[in-house]
C-alpha cells in the first residue's frame, strides 16, 4: 500500500508517494491548472508513477479556500442574525490602528448590508431562551431570501456559542424550504464568544463553502473513478488532518492547508536533526511564508486576518502562526506612477506564468531575474522536463531596465533585493515582533525558491545556520505525510480561577473529550495512539484580552490552582512584558485538542558516505551573479544527487536538483548530512 500527499500551490502542484513496503518516497510535480484544479492534482500524482488504486490514504492541501477569499470569488451569501444585531458584521471592531492615516479604509464585508436579515429570537448569555424562535418567524425569515439568487447562508445568533438550538432550528427550516443551499451555522465553526469574530468566521465559511465543497466532491469522485478505495484526508490550517465530510462543511479550516504541511514537515525535521529553535521559510511560486517551531512545538494563533490586521476580515480558528507575503517566483516587478519599483503581490501564476516559461507571459518576474542572473539553468529546470526561454526573460525586463535607467544586471539584481527585503520582513514578523531574536534560530528553507534566497535573508537577519531539506521544492507535500489527525474544540466559559472552583472545569473538558473521540472514531483511521491537549484562555480580572495557557495538571489536585496561576503569570509576562502574580485571574474559554497519531514514513536519506568520501566533480562552471558585494563570478555547479554524506562545499557554488537550486555565496560552507539534508553555515558578520 502507498500513502500520497498532494499540495496545490499558485504555480505548481506537488505530489509525494510513500510506499509502505519498499519504504521509498517518490515525487511528482506539474503546473497547477487553475481552470480545473483536479486535473493538476491527477497530473502530479501521475508524475510519481504511482496508481491511486493502491493508496490507503491521500492527504491534500489546497489554496482554493484562501484564493476564493482573497479574490472574493465565492458564493452569493446571505446572513441571518438576531433581531437588533444586523450591523455587527459591518461595524466590526471599530479598530483604527493607523490613527493618522487620512486614507484609512475599513474592512469590506463579504455580505452587503442588503443581504443581512434579522430573525426574531434571543438567547441569553447563560444559554436560556429569552425570545424563543417560533417556526413561523423562522419561515418568514427564510422567505426573505426568495428571488435574491442566494447560494449560501450564514446563521449567527447571539450567544449561540452557549446554546446552538436556535441556529440548528433555523438551518433545518432553511434546508426544508431550499435543500440546494449551503448553510453554515456559527456554532459548528466556533463555540467562542465575541460576536464580530464569530460572525466574520461563519460568513467566510459560507462564502467559500459551495466552491470548496464542489471541488472536494469532484476530487473525491475523480479519485474513486481511478479505483481509489482509501481515505481522502484534508490538511487543516492548524497542522492536523480532518476527514473530507467535515472539510466540505467546515471549509474555513483549509485556509492555510498547504503552508501548514511545510511547517509540520519542518517540525519533524527539527526532531531528526535535534534543532531546538527553527524558522520555517517557504517560498513558492506565488507567496513566501514564515513560521516558528520551538522545542518541537508549532505555534498556533487563534486569530487570523484575511488581508491584514488593519483592514482585513477576522477569522477565529486555530491557525499555524504564519506570516505570508506576496513574494514568490512568479511575483511581477512593476513601477508605480512615481517610477518606484515594486515586486508583487501580483503574480504571473501558473497560466501564463513567468515570461521564461514561454506560455504567453510578458511581465518581468523573480524567476525571470534568477534565469538572467545565471542562478537557474534553462536546460535543467524541473529536471530538464521544462526548458526556460532566456530570450523571453530578457525581453520582459527590457522595459523595466529602460525606465529605471539601469543595465540588465542592475535591474535583475534590484528586483531580487526588493524581494529579499520583503521576505526578511515576513521572518521578522514571526520573530522580532514576537520578542524573539532570529539569530538564535536555524533557518529551514524550502519551496522552489527558498534555497535560492535563503542565504540573503539569513545574512539580513544575522542567522548563521541554514538547513535545506531533502526535496525542498516538494517539502510541503512531503510534510503532509508527517501530519496526524487533529481537531480543536473550544467552549466559552467564564470562571474566576480559585482553588474551590477549578475542579468544576473537569466535566466540561470531559464533555469535549467525548465529542472529540466520537469524531476521531468516525474518521475510521487506524491510530497508533490518541492524546488530548487541554488549555484555557485566561486573563486578570478586569482585563479584556486573554492569554492561552496549557492545562497539564490534574484539576482535582490541591495545588492545581497555584500551578496554573503561576504558568499564566509567566505566559502573560512573556506576551505583554509584565505580570501581576498577586492579582486574581479568570478563565474565559476552555480549549481541547485531540490528536490521533498516525504511522509516518521515515524521511529519505542520502547515499552512504563519510567525511572522507571523494567529492564528485562539478557538472559545469557558469557565470552567476552571486550578490551585490561579489557581483558576477564563475561558479561551480553541482548536482545534488551526486553529493554524499559528509561532502563539503565552500562558496561560491550552486547545487541544482529537479525542483529547486541552492545558492552558497562566498563566506558560506555547505555540508551534506547523513539524512540527505544540506546544512549551510554562514560566517558571522564582524
């Protein structure tokens, strides 16, 4: 039997196949097909040479959910909410983070006000019905949708996180009248308080629901037509897996499914190489992403913004703490009205792609610059399966060079410098802005473009050690095979933390554990073990915002309160720079994660060797523009497949492989580890 991981990116679709019998991993890569994503998935799997009829599980991550939100190409959606709360979604949080910006614009809702309808009902904060939802009122509200071409509906009633009865009743009434509707209730997406965040999350799920659900259904059907009899599992933004039935209802959890796969793979790599602190840097064809792994733990954030904190849409789901920028291989270089040079976020994507792909693209991109600077071989791109057109790349930069008054090399290098600065800022967002020093971390670089830009970004941030994993160009798809079944549950529950009160939380956690176990068993996946992770959102009495604190002790123990309180004080100090050990604390929400540990493949290893293994000769020497300091140099080019354990290369050099290339500048040294990974050490700045 085999296991398959598939990751759809903006430019390429990647597939990895692990054979349980031979313990071998094979890889496939094909251009993403935006007009029919399923076709690209099947093509990538076909590239591996494997047949899905022998697959026990296929794990899938896709950009379809996030792209539908970013491009606002979702369903025509209506919102049903409690009488008197029609404007919650449009008002938002009334944030004005950029107080002196005269051109500041608020978030733009996915549902216009004319498609927001009020329903006569009202739950109280304790879950009791103050105004019951009458069936005639429910039917009258449902009738308001007639004639408006509504495809999807979000139902968000006040305090439904405490008691979802009215939302369930409204959904049943809607589906009885319109069975074709996609209906999303806030309680099935988030059982947390804060009305705006809950509303925004439920609306986003409804907005993308029909499109994502259809895609997942089409993919499942196409795989079944190929005699696939295993389980189709979907990668969540939290780094765990969930079943396709749940994914088709709760599509919002797929937002960062692809990048999450890479972070999970990086976490496994940290364990293999005994790395305590790592920065995950993933540069693909459309975007670059950065995240942090510390002591094997992937950071999760309960909040996510589509766009930015200033003007984006709030999404309240657990997401791997990732910072993403619109800088990838296909990012287009362009000039504004003042002749200022920008790179991205517009991308050439997969169709037409960068100019050098010779598929109709004419705009200059990062990939075109890499080709013109000699960093990418036109003859060996994608293992020689895809020849790059140097003339088209040069033509794409001609206009840019002329307008800027620069020669070709200066324009190409300038585009890369801007891209590197943008990506370095993404790394700062998950390190220095979190109070972490990037110099204390190892940079794990992957994605098709990550290894080419890693050393420039590391030098910008003072990082001295870089790891380029095995097959970096398909690392996110490989990381998906390292993921476990996982799902997060949360219940808003206000409770002042005192020795006499916290034991009362045990029944609430036990209830969530029973619900979680039922979901895990319904997935019908064989797990090696099942674990639960408890946490609580806590704050000092009188505060507004909370800090998530792990709950690892027995709540019935006499000293449990003091243990949890001291942990909370420490977390509060780390997050906000101060704590108040003498002040009382309270819990506002309880969190539970269930983890079903799956059997995982071993990461591929290199061909045997040791420090005395003779170095293979370089494949060729090529003129390469290394950086602004050294300019163009004659650089030896090595094939990664020729390297053996312990082989050592001193920069400048380039190491090429099928889906990526690694640049080692002067002052840096590369060593092949016994697991087949490349470790680059950079001389610290004087």
